[in-house]
C-alpha cells in the first residue's frame, strides 16, 4: 500500500511533544522524513531516537521560534540534511499568561505573541525559498480560541495570537498559491496535551467570564479529542488528498466550539 507522504520532507516546530510529536509520528508512518524542531532538547532527542529505531528518517534540531537566527539555521539544516523541504508545520506555541488586561504585563503579552505569531511568521519566512523549488504545504496550528470561542478569561494575548495566525495563513494562501504552495490552519479544541500545565493564571476569577456547556453536550466525543485526531487532519493537508485545499481553517473539536 502506497503511503501518502512518501518522498516528502517535513519540518515541524514544537515537535517534541503534544500535537507536534503526534504529527511527527503520523508523518513518519506515511513515509515522510521529518525534522523535529523544538527547545525541549531531551524530549526531542528521545522522540527522534524512538522514530529512528522504528525505521523512520528523522532528525532533531534545537529551534527557538521566537529567534530569527535560530529558525533560519534550523530550516537551512533541514534542507541541507534531507536535500529538500516539502511540508512545514508551524506548530510551536504557548498559552502564556491568562490575566485581566490591566494585570497582564507588556513582557507577558510580548512573549506570547513572539512565540505564537512571530514564530509562525519566521518559520514561514525562512521556509518559503525552499518550498518554492517544488511547491508544498504549510500548516499552522491555530485554535478555536480567538476564532470561534472567547470563553477563556484572561486569554487576550493567546486569543489575539491565534486569530492573527489565521489572518496570516489566508494572506499566505493567496501570496504563495502561484508557486504551488498551499497554506492552511488546524484549529484544535480541547485536546489532551501538557500545554495547560504550563499556563500561568493570574486573577482570572475577577474577570467574571463563566461558561458551562449544556447538560448532555451533543458534540462528538463531548468535544474531547487527542493529538492523533489533529495529526490525521495534518496528514490530509500535507498530502495529495488536500491538493486543492488552501486558505482554510479546519476546526478539530468535534463541533464543541459551536456551543460556546
């Protein structure tokens, strides 16, 4: 059986854990060679070793997406190591700090935007010259938050970055289509990852936003998903199955965000 990503090379930011790691595994299963890029070196090297032992063509590179030089070097290393670049998954991101706007500091705001939004820009910026050689697929991890859901108190920086990523994606879809490059976004809902454990909450109870889903939530799986479900959508967008899909955000939340 032909695998959907045979002879393709993928670069995945935030690839050491969560959605990035799950997608790296799926891409390898479908025949892709993968560069895992992250700041979590121990986790990234461990995942790389795991996938290599299973026969995958996988490499790890340290990459801080908020630093232009780091991103440029990581993408250049990818192209040099594998000889090509076909798929870019701009996935790295943080929740950052959730706080009332008067308590959210300029540095906290800037850090969230620098990783989530500027990191996406830098990844695409440095990858496009390589993608233009033969076309390809860019996938951005956005979120239902800031697009269809605004029920997380204090998430002003996070939601703003997620909304901006979708606007950026649509601009790239138009700008890069003439070069055979597609650009789309996945917008996960409640997905079981460790990102919430790294979220800092400061005084959000004072904001007064309280949302409870209706009893007997009709969404698929009650709106709770896993990284594999997001990874499957990424395979579709990266592969020839999505060859005429560009400029769209795909919600991976079982429809739960329609209730909020």
